[in-house]
């Protein structure tokens, strides 16, 4: 079975290295020795922890979010918006990911999208929908 280092494991489950090390020290997660002699987490244990944490994402039924059938939400921040007369290209940084969405300029304007605005990339099939925390969507 594969053993993953603490830094890689922390990135996979979306916590800091320090948090994962504290959990290991507290017995929340089991660790083993990596081939290089450092502390790591076995693949099965990491998968179980990731599945457990998947239920700890922001409540998709929260009243702060728009009602939607899309379940794949990537919280992020707008890093760039390029507008022309008809369309807008919106770039978001969502954790380690760069997500780009093309939408009408009118939609980007209505959402008030500009660098520094917090927004979620909402993925439904092959379409990325951008939502702000106010629940307005494009």
C-alpha cells in the first residue's frame, strides 16, 4: 500500500501540515514511517479521512447559498476579469486550482466581478457557473 508524506496528505484533504501533524499527535489519524524515514499516512487511511472530511464542506443547504442542483462547489477568489463588448473571461483561484469561466459581459457586470471578489466556481456537467456569496449567479 502507498504511504503519503504529511505535506502531500494535508494538501489532499485540504488542511495545513500543522493541523494534520496535530491530528496525528492526538491520535485522530494513524501514521506510519515513509520509505525515507519520515512520518506519513497509508493510502487507505488517507482515503478514509478524505471521505470523512468530504461531509465537512460548507453546508450545501445553507441559506447563505443559492438553491441549485450543482453540488461541485470550489470556493475561491477572482484573480482577473477580461471584458470585451459581449463576453467576459473570469479567472478564479480556488485552492491550488485556476478556474476560468466565459460568460456574458452583462453577467460579469451584474455580479460585480473584479479581482479580489470572493466567488464560487460551481461545476455542473461541463459548465462552470460563477456565484458570489450574495447568491447572484451567472
